[in-house]
C-alpha cells in the first residue's frame, strides 16, 4: 500500500488550494503535509457534555447544546446587517447571532431540524451565542467529533481566509483520511521500548483526535520527548564536537599578578562558592580547549571579583582580557570597582564606551595593539572593527541577555584563536532552561552570599498609602540611610497610565524639601556627564534620594542605600524587579523594597508582586518568571517569548521529560558519537533536517 508523501505541497490537500496555501505558509509556516501534521492543537475542549439552555449562567466557558434552530430574521442597515435566530431545546431558548456569511448560514440550516451547536454565551438583555459552531448530529461521527475537541491557534488574517480553528481541524481530517500506513519512525526501537513511548503514527493521530485523556497524555509524552530529545541531541553533539575540535589558549601559570592581588588586595575572604568557581575556571584554562562557561550568581554574590581573578590569571600568562557590559553605567561601575580593587598594582586598565573622547580612544587603540593595555572594560564599543587586541586571551560578557547574539559573535572573532569566554548573569536560570539555552556551556553557580548580608524585606503598598511610605522614607533618612525611587518612564505617555519620572521627581521634591533633604535624578536621556554627576552626588552621600528610571537596574553599588521604592511596580517583569531590588541590601544594614501599585491589578501582576514579597531567592523567581513569560528562542537570536522550535514541549512544566530526553541523547552519543551506526541513520537524518537552517551560535555563548 502506498505511503502518504509527507513532503507534498499543502495546496494539493483537499480544501486548501492556492490562496489558502499562501495564507498557511505566510502565517503558520505550513508548506507541506508534514507541516500540517506537526501543527498541534494548543488546547482541547471537553465536548462529552451537553448543556441545556436552562443551565447557561456564565459567559466564562463555551457550551455544547442540542436542539432546533428556527425563526431566522435579518436586522440592521446594509453595512450593519446581521442575522438572528432562536435555538430551542426542552428547557428554553437562546438567541443565535451572525454578522458574517449571513446568506450562506440561512441557506445551509434547515429550520426545525436538530443540530448540535457549540459556542461561548454572552449576556445582553438575555443570553445569546455569536457565530456558533453548528454540526449535524448525523454527521458528527464523520466530523470526528471526539470528546476532547482540539483548538488550533489562528489569527484574523487566517480567519479572513476561512481558516479558523474548526477549518484547520477539517484540514487535519482530510489529511488523516489519506493515511493508510504508518509514518516512518524517527526514534530507534530500543529507545521507544526503554521509555515506553507510543508509536509515532499513533501519537500524531491522537494529538489531533484523542480518544480520551489517557491516550492524549501518552501522545503528548511521546511528542514532547521526541522534540526535546532532538534539541538535546543537537546541543550535546555541538558540545562534544567543540570539545574535540576547539583549540584554546593554555593558562598554565598562576603568577605574581594573581598572587599579589590575592594576598595583598583582596577586600574580604572569598566565599566557598567563589573559591569553587575559580577552581572550575582554572581547570578550563588548563585543558587546551576554549573555555565556554556560564557564571551564574544572584545580585551581590561577588561575580565581579571572580571575573577579576580570572582576568589576572590571563595576565599572568601573557594575555590581555576584556569585560563587556551592556550599559555605560555598568561598564563605568566595573571599571571603577576593578581600578579600586587593584590599587597601586602595575596593571593597566582602560574604559571604552560610546562617550570616550577621540583622543582617549586613539590612545586605547594604540596600547591595545602594542600590548601595554592589560584589561579593557567597556560597552558594545569593544566589538567595533577598529578595536584590535594584540593577544586577547579572555573575554567576559556581563548580563549577556542584553546583547544580541550576533553582537557577541564579533567579540568571539577578535582573535584567530578564539579567546576563552565567560558569560556572567545575575539572573539565576532554572535548571531545565539552562540545560537547553546553555546546554553546550559549562555552568558555574555562585550560590552563596558574602557574610553579613541580610535578606531585603519586600512590601507591597497601594498608591493611596503614599503618605505612610513617605514617613517610612523620612525615618530611614533620619537613621542616616539613602533611598532609591524608581519609575518606569521618563515622561508621561498618552497611551500608558504609569507614574512618570518627571512628575514623580517634582512630587518627591515637594515631600522632601531642601535644605533638610537633597534629591537627585538620573535617567537614560541625560548626557553621560550629567548622569555621572548626579550619580556621584548619591554615591558620596550628598543627596538622600535618587529618583531614577531602570538605568540603575545594574551597575550601581551604594551600600548606604537601604530602601528602594518602585513606582508602578505592576508594569515591571519579575526579572527586572529582582534586578532592581538587588541595588539595596549590599551592606550590613537591614534593607527594604516597597512595591507601589494601583488598586487595579491583573492576575499576572498580582502574582508577580506576591512572588517578590515572598522570596528573595533568585532561582525561585526565575522559575516563576519562566512559567509566566516563556523561555525565549533556545537556539537562535530571539531572546524572549515562546521558542520557535518548541511545537508542544514546555520547558517550565516538562522538566522530567526533558531530563529523560537528555539522558537518552547522552546515552546515544556515548555509544555512537558520530551517529555512524546504520541503526541510527534515521536519527541523523531527522537531526539534520530539523537543524539544517539553524546557524550555530553556541560557540559565542
């Protein structure tokens, strides 16, 4: 029996044609029969229950009814014309309304005949359902009316092309009616048996037309497992290939520079976590392979000190090092911190940003190329073509998620032999996400805070309690402490009802008047010298309150600042709130974070506020953030939202399946690293097909 050709153009499927094929291609990237097979429902509606009209009391859920349709009547002017009818069962009646395809609806429905209708009720002078789905009970079986009715994602463009969810299901029915033999398996039988996986054809059929909840669960498991298996196989293959082929500088010496700093300039004893991470980095430097390490650490955990110690090892071995930060404020902060830590040591450090003068820029370029400049710290200015190192041995990228992947690639290409790469992030990454987003990197975690740090107390306050918050701020200032007040916008927006910084600054100045109080303001539109001047006033303790936008999210270290007030906190994401809160609690005193909001909060906003008030654990926060926001494109350049490659798996909820898939991929590569065994031919073919269009960004971390 001839097998269905999955690479057949979708326009040849019954019910599609050229116009719909163009819409499917453009909107959903569905070009072939196989693309349609792998376009999965995003949810299912239980159609096993029939309601009566008397049971309709809510507009929150869709209902399924069985009864007769009668009394059609057109109403409204020509361009606002709509069609109404009554739907009746033994308990009563409700109104049905159509605004489109009126003539077709009226011709296709036989008054007085029994129909099944499905839709979401709404109430306006009585219950009604607009554009209900209508099915002839005699044709229900042919329509594959399963108890779990699949719902497919669509949009207005597709709906205008008559491709709503029900239409896509009809196309699935048309395609599956042609399936007369099983699809080729994409996993070897021993993996299918070991992990008790449903056969591929059964899984694909039941994901679209599930018999029951149990069968649907098995189908989902098989398809999620396979999806995650190939992603992990790709990541682990890249890592193995990189370890085998990549050449890195050998730093086999810990010399005078490192030891002098460690013995004479270290400001405090390293935590055990910092010591462990430095040993891991040191081990990388000895392998002869390029180091590609992700350094995770919560805000204030001491990543900058670890970065400096790593750079000093590079210097001891005759190489240069650089540190790239996403903002001028953060780069300047790193520069100031590192210069202060090094003191009078003979280490030449320079700062390169967009505002560096032409004269200083020429000097930096000259000293970089003759090797007299040891450490260069800067923003994306570091990746400009005219920035050339004599012998760059180590590149550290801070807050890497703020750089585009392609930007980071430029830094990677500064040498013929690529430098060692350490990526730092203050946003702890959940294990399931790090194994996927950064599965090709070695991961080090600083999971210990410096001694003496107290957890920041976080409180939620509504705008109506502002006078109480002002009193709390005055009490903290009276104790000799300083305060941040953070706003999401600089100027009032016509579209967004946020507290804006300009109005907020004036309000704070009125509530905290001179000469008793001094207030400074910092935002992204200020000139660098103005910003630096205002920042220095706060750093030196001359101003009591700094009113700012999120430019202080990273890079500001004022231990005496013990309180942060975040205005319109509901407008910030969890990650941003956690980063902002990390600006306080950097000394030994108890610190506070007050989240100000309006009374009107969405469910998601309320959840974010509650999470922030309950925990300061960055890993807990990142897990919740992953569930709420999505993990971002794992293997490409997208950095937020839902991964383009994930059709069915969910990294926030499918951790156990991910672990099983990773173990299966790891076991496979341990026995056949090149996938050369004939029994793995279909795996290699499938992997190449999935990832053939993906550019490998993994080597630039």
